[in-house]
């Protein structure tokens, strides 16, 4: 017995030592970074998450390009605008892959747009872009849907009669109805229990992907997929969304509306029928399910959180809120619905909306890419199939491009004459071939929702509240802490 125990101890020691040597061997051609531990890599040092503050600290030691280890998998982190632009723009094609063995890939089965790769990804993304255009993105179609939801939200908030309230749920439902109109062809009542559950499940799904359990799954997918734990609920939530969408597909098929498609599901079903005999086609029901999930998830979460940041920052900076009111009153003197084009006549308000996206960046570090070819970055030869993280948070806070990177400052987007001024380091939707598919829709929503609400209301702190917490809660996205606001009609 004693001999067996000693043998096992020696075996484990040599196994760990072998793993360590293997890591060091793999690291020889990668950018420098903190020394990894056998088996767990740098997970302990990083507290099992991809937190922007952790990356900021590592950058001070290792520069704007370094390697961290998620278990035995290397992850190259790019920090700052120049490093990220060099990778995502100059090497857009080579950086267009997604990891194939992490939690997001397993949940989606490699389908859809967000985590798919190669031929399937190109077909699905091209279809998504084309369909959004056909549905009126940039024209009158979806813009009128956004105006409708903004007006509905306005009426709901006005009915609260200035009482302290948490606006997050109302905002999320309004934004979810915009993307619902695009993918399902109709909106849902805010009182619909099935829709309420869909929105709640969507939020749980996103939070689960960004949790410590999600990071552990990314590091040890072969182990975590077999172990019980909170991460298993992510798969159940995904199946609920699939079942919801399957029901919507059945309704579309029964209505026989494919000859005059009115939403994404109609267009996709027509595409399946059109390409049924094409051996190169990737249009099928599993991809349809995941495309809808991708659009609904990304289209709801990002804009809803940005609008929550918008109201919070108006509470924190009442002088900026007052400046917006003055500009709106001077320029928009009629009562017609707000359009996306109105931003051009409201340079200060437009600057504030951009600064809300920069300061209240929701993307955290961003989404991991994978090299699909050998490339050279900053003197390092990066092999094919290496995971790379373009740190979007570091771009939006790069002191080389932002005068006060950690302060809310609309002057970042204004010239000396008060005209709107773009900034090349403004990349809240990422860049390159994997730039956010819903970027244009999100831009339309933010402009129309923010200006509609600012024209109608003043946002005030509840009685007795004197301070505003503008720090963020770290999940998969960066969210404001819960808050209450008194919404006063102007």
C-alpha cells in the first residue's frame, strides 16, 4: 500500500512537471506574459474571469500584446487602439475565426453567425446583412418600428407620475420588441408571460456565458461538459429559446407568407426552400434557430444596457442633461417622431450619445477571435488556430486618443466650434470582418430612443439620494449598478 501511494505521488508530480514543460514549450513563440501554472494556467491569477482591470494591470508589465493561459489554452490579448486596429483591420480576414471548443460554441453547436466559422459563417452573415437591409434598415421600415417602441416606452414611463422607479425592465422589453419585429414580424405585449420569460432567459444566458463557470468551461471543456453545476443551466436556457423559436417557425409556415416575406424567419424559410438542392448551402433549421438567437440576444442586451447607462449618466451630470434640453428645444420645435437623421442637427446630443457608448462601454474586453491563417503581429509569428482577444475596453479608454479616458466627457466628440467630431478609436462594435452585425440597428435605436426620451422628460434623483454610482457591474457585459430615477414630464 505504501509503495502504491508513493508511486502515485511520484506519478502526479511528474505529470504536473510534464504539463508545465509542455506549457513552456508552447509559449516559446508566443508574446510574453505571466508564468502559467500547470493545468490551470493563469486562471487563478485572473480570478477566473476576463476582467478589464486585470488586463490593465497586465499591460503595465507586459506591454500592449501579451499571452495569458486559460488552462492549457493560450490567449493573446491585444491592448489599445493601435494593437487592436493592426489585428482587426490590417489582418481582418486572418482574424475572422471563432474558438471552436468553448462554451459559446458548444451552446450554439457551431451554428448561426456569432460563433460559426468558414463557409457556414460567411453564408449566414451575408444573409443576415442582406435581410436586415431588405427589412428596411437605414430606410423607413425598422425606423418606424423603433419610433413606435420609443413612443410606447414614453407612455409607460409617463404613467409612473414621477415616482422613483427602476427603468431597466421597461427599457429591455422595449428594445426586445424592436428586434422581435425584425425576426418574428410582430411585437409582444409587455404583460405577455411567455415574452417576459424569454427576455429573462436571454439575460440569464448572457450572464451565464460571462460567469466564472463559463470561464472554467472555456478552459476545460472536456471536463466541464460532464460535470454538474450552474453552467448546465445555460444549455437548458438555450433549449427554451429554441423551443420558443420553433413555435414561431410553425406559425410562419402555417401562414404561408413566404412569397411576401415580412421578417427574418420568412426570409430564411424562403432561402431554405430556394437552396434545397444546393450541396454547398448551409441554410437549414438548426442554423435558422441559432441566427434568431444571435440576433435577439445581441440586439436586446447591448442597446438596452446602453440606454440604462444613458439615463444614469443624465442623473450624474445634470448640466449635460440641461444642455441637451436646450439644444433639442432650439432645433426640434415640432412634435413629429424623431428620426435618425435628426442627429445631424443636434451635434451636442449626438456627441453625448457617442460618449455614453464610450464611457458606458458594455463589451468588456470583447469577444475572442481565432486566427484562421498564420500571421505576423508586432514582430511575433502567430500560428493558425490561436485564440486572440482584442480588448475593446482598452481601445475606448486609450489615453492616446481620449483626453479624459475615465471621465464622462462629450467634448471627446466635439471640435472647438461645437460641431460633431468623429474619433477613429471609437470602436464599440469592434471592427473587421467580425464587426457587430447589428451595428446600424443599434445606432438607430440609441439616437431615436435617447432623443425621444430627452425631449419628453427630465431625469431626477429620488428624494434623499445625493450620489450616483457610475461604476460598472462586471458580467459578460459591463452594466450599471441598479438604480432608481424620478422621470418628470417637461
